[in-house]
C-alpha cells in the first residue's frame, strides 16, 4: 500500500487508532460490557496494512470499524457524561474534560457518517 492511500484510509471517520479503541474499551468495561466486548473484538482483527516504509509498531495501528449505531450512541453518551463530570464546579474546563470531549467528537463523527 502506498503512503498516501494509507493516510487517506486512516483519516476516514470509521478509522480508529489502537490507542483510541483500547481506551474506549477500557472505559466501557464498567459502563457497558457488551459494547466493550465489541471493541475488544475489533482489536483482535487485522489493522489497516501499513506502507512498506512506515515506522511504527502495533501501537500505531489503525482499524476500520463497523460498529452498529446503537454502540456508537452508547459510547458518545459515556464520553459526554465523563466530560461533564470533569468540568470544574465553576464551569471551567479541565484537561480531562477536553480529552473526553475529543473522544466524544471522534465517535460523533463516526455516527454522523453512518447516517449519511
């Protein structure tokens, strides 16, 4: 695979990094074990094949996912709740709130593209 083709695939709304999937799966273990199991199954599949000269190990892998709309909605709800809980009492955002918002945005983008 050529580098530009790989980059294009990894920038699709249904492409998630190993880190994003592992983190989401870990968070969902307590909230919704069924969705966490679906994410764990994705991580057992083959990632997007890297270009020949790509430098990086398994932590730089990206996966194309095909989760149902209902799973994405649950994930978004969990991250938006975590974001709200991480905001200071005076409404000031925190690094954690920003991170959870970023994760929610990734999943909202995925969901929006499922419906288009």
